[in-house]
C-alpha cells in the first residue's frame, strides 16, 4: 500500500528521534526506498511555516523528493472535492486571507489516483470537513500513524 502523509502525522514523528528509535526510522526508510511513502508540496510548505519542528523539518528537507507537486489528475480531484460545498471549508477564511499553506485537499488528492491511504492524525467527526470525512465520502482509505504501523506489522 502507498501512504500519503498529512502534516499532522509527520509532526507526530518529531518526538521519535532516530537515536532513540532507530528501528522506527529504519522502517520508515524502507517505506521511502520502496516508494510507498509520499506526501505533497503543500505539506512541506506547512512544515516550513511552523516553529519548533526543527528535527522533523530537517528530515523533510532531506527527503524532499517525497513532497510532490500536484499533477493534473490530482488538481482535477481537488476540484472534485471542492464541488461538494461542505468540503470547501477545508480551507479556512483565515488561511485564505493570510495566504497560509493548506495541504488537506492536496493530501487527499495525492492518494486517490494511486489507490493510496491518507495518513493523518485528524479524527472523523459528524458533519465536519475533516480529512477522514472527505476520504470516507470519496472511498479513500484513511489511517493515523498508529494505523500505518499496525498495517505494516511494525512493533517496537
């Protein structure tokens, strides 16, 4: 399975330093080498706009190749997401006004054409425009980081 990381799941990894959790990072490296772990450029932009995430930002920049620029297929799917008026709130008015990076629709769109799984720490909430709700609506698999580890059979 291909996993597409949301910013929230990458941020979770900031507490697992490679010197303390080498087997976790070895497993992540295996997913990277097998091209089964990716993200989108907007996630990298979100990481760069946050403070206090130096270790994980360094990791992201080292693995910059996984943060792809959305292609035509992904952009068409972002349009399809926003054709559902309720999901337009994935981008807050504040983010629009500030010009802040917004990764959520691009993360979902990156998973769709690859039959991938979105990895996010967001939870599905009734009537909300959260990543798991959008994934559910469009039939896209969605897990959190622990779910990825369980799917892969990782135990540390």
